[in-house]
C-alpha cells in the first residue's frame, strides 16, 4: 500500500512535465481535430512578372519593283499600295461625257456597274515575282453600256433630210444629211472600253456616227450630171458599189477615151498573170510605173510579161495584155503600141495592130486607135482585182498564176500611187485610195477603189476637152473636176452631218 501512494504523485508530475514540453504543437493538434472548416494553407508569397503584350501581326509588303496597271507599288505595304492605287486610278471612276452628232449624254460609273478589282490586283501582286507587271482589272455591264448608247443614238433619229452643199465654186458639191444618223454601237463600245482602261484618257469622247440612211442613187446621178454640165465637154463617169458589185450611177460610161496611163493597172495585171515572181529590176520597174507613172518602166514591165526586154518584146507584151483583157470581156480596153515607141516602130517598119476608127458609144472623143478604154471597163478591171484579192471572181478562174495574196499585192501598189492632185484631191487624207491616173494633151482621168467608213466604191472619171493638136491643157483645168466627182461620191457614202 505505501508503495502505491508514493507512485501516484510521481506519475502526476511526469504528465505535467510532458504537457508543458508539448506547448503550442499540442494545442495545434487539438485545434485541427476541431470539425469546424478552415482555409488551405497560403504558400509563401513570390514576385509577380510584368505582363507582356502579344506581338502584332506583320503587315505584308509587295515584292520589289512590282507594278499594278502601270503604277509602281513595289515594296509597299498592302494598305499603302491600296491608297496609291486609289489615287492613281480615281479618273477611271469619273463620269464620261459622250457626244455624237448633235446629241450628248453623261455616262456615270453606276450606269454600267463599273468596278475596279483592287483586291484581286493586290492579291496578284502579292504572289508575283519581283519586277512583275499586273494588268488592270475592272468590270462593267456591257449590256447596260449598249442600252445607254442606244438611248443616245435615238436622239439622232428622225426622218433623214438630204441637202447638197456647194462652195463658191459650182463644181464642188457634197451631200449633207440632217437626221437619219446612228451611233456605231460596236465601235463606240470599243472606244469607251479603251477610255475606261486609261486613266490619262480624255473623259469627253466623240463617238463615230454613220448614216442610217444615205442619198438615193437618183440623187447621186443628178449631182454627177450637174458637175458634168459645168465641164461642158465630154465627161465619162461610173460608180460601182464594191460590196454588191452593182453600178449605182454613171454618165457616158461606154464612151471610149484614150486610156493614157490608167492602162498601167492592166499592164501590172498582165505581168502578174504571166510571171510567178519578179526580178529586182522588174520590181523596180513596177514601182516606178505605178508610183511615178514612168512610161519606160511600163515598157520594161510589158517586156517582162513575155520573158524579154526592149521595145520589140514590149510590143509582144502589149499584144498579149490586150488579148487577155478581151478574154475577160473588156473589148474596148487595149494597148497595141508601147509607150513612146511610135518613132522606133516606124523606123524599124514594124507593123502593129490598131483598134477601129470609131469605138464605143457616143459621144465620141479623139482617143487615138492604139490605146483606149471606157470608164465602165476600167472600173470593171478594179472590181475584178478586188474580187481576186478575196479569192473570188474571173481572174482566179481564168488566170492560174493569180491568187488572193498576189491580187492584194497589186492593190497595195496602187495605194502607193504618188498622184494626189486628181481624184485624191477631193478625198479625206484618211481614205485609202487604190488608183491610177493618166493624162495627155486633151484628156485626163483617174480610176480606182476608194475605201471609206460608209462603204467602199469604185470610181472611174475620164474628162475630154477639144483642143488644137499638140496644145497641152493645164492640170488646173482638169484636176478640180476630177476631185469634185470624187468628193461628191464620197459624200454619197459618208454624208456630212447637218447641224440643226
């Protein structure tokens, strides 16, 4: 018993000592055992990094030396290139002022839904190689453009009224037309399209018009007779429409005149029909014969048609040519004596053929008997050459050495004719004229093809004036009339527009 009593105080002391040593840790353990909720332990604080903004997306730049619609945008960023294009191409989005005849209209971009494909052009430039040229891209509604042009053209309508304009000289006569005009829609579309693609182009356009009507053949015939009246002596005129091949007016068309140098067109035809090609000398002779109307060159070409040279062979060539023309139905067109060869042939006592004393239809002229033609036959010769140039007609059928190309070559030679004082004097400089003129003491002529916006035609004009033998009539007497007939016929196809 005493031992247990002594042990009890010792145990108590030991428990007190252990409790004191545990201190706060024991309290914490006790506290954690409490069922009440508590926050998770907070980690020790650390330093916060400074926020970094995201990197901006790089703006693409165009390759070096790239141009769009001719505008240098190489190396520019896309927004800068877009701005530069907008400034440079702004004129393309400006209104167009259209005039035609006496009518006018303003064409707004919205009228035809005009748009520039700027995004597409820049995208093409972005993917192009350095130095590339990107073409202009735009779009518009062509149907709306044609409708606008048709509306403008309608302003030019109304019944056509034909009048004749004369100058202070009675021989100058031209047709004029009030009303009856129309815009050439196809040509106008091309003209406007070109302006829409050219920032530097004028924004005012004058559109071509054509006669929806023209004078009648009877009116043309009456005016030809008026000019012929003032000539007083014998005038032979014929006009053929090239598209139809039909005669539309004439005066004394079957009267026979001296062919003079107009026969050189037939000499050229004979040479082409006789030879596959020409030597350099013969080429030179052909050029001189047509461009300068050189007579000796004509003899060289005649001789070449029989593979010869000199006057004797030129005589053979002349006979061959005349036979060819007769076979083509041109019975009043011939040359039986080479140029400037009469004395030589007489000295050599060479016989040569002559035409009948009287040839063709009245009225008659002093035409000689060795070198003749009529306006109708010379005009037909040009019709045949033109048909041949299209691969058609009697020349192709009858003359194996001819083809479209070779006949086209002949027309080009005639276009190079240097004589601008006769038929050419009455025509616009822009007209293509394939012709050959001729003149002697008492007669002058010009014949050929005239190509014009209103239509192409063949015109042959021969003028004869009675004069004393050996007396040379001046060019100033004949040339104005030759020009007057050409001007009149040209205005038949292309009437002047009379202002209201």
